[in-house]
C-alpha cells in the first residue's frame, strides 16, 4: 500500500520543477536559498504536498500528515542529497520546515569549512 501511495504522489508531483523550488526558497529563506530549495523539493517529491502548502512554520509530522515511514524516508533522501548523516537525536529536534532548513544549512556550511 505504501508503494502505491508513493507512486501516486510521484506522478502528481512530477510537474514541479527545480525552478519552482528555488522561487519558494527565495521567498521564505533568501539567506539559505540553496538548502531550502532542496528541502522543499524533497518534501514535495517524498510526501506529495504542494509548494503552496509549505511554509517555514509548518510542522513536519503533524501538519504534513506523515505516516510512520515518511519521516525516515525524508531523512534518508536528505542525507543522500547532502551526503551527510543526520543522527536520530538531531531528528527529534527538527519540528518545522524552518528547523530543518536551518539545521541542514548549518551542517552544510560547517562541512564546507
């Protein structure tokens, strides 16, 4: 059943482009635009939500209606995208989209230094 839901979401979101993710990120996170665009695109692709339903204060599990497996799928996708590991203890602190963007931006900036 999870595979069928994922497939439906993938088809529904296949029209979204990276350009839309960058516009979304520039609007909400101009100082973290690159990371925010990847986060938004990942959430749209993994969860089948629209960019219109995302904002910095959206709670990841409660407001986006994630099932039991989706948080792990999102984390795995982000770990692969940014080539880093996100410890479980850190995941527990990431409640909102803004928390996630800031956390990843800090990790990416720290790893680049």
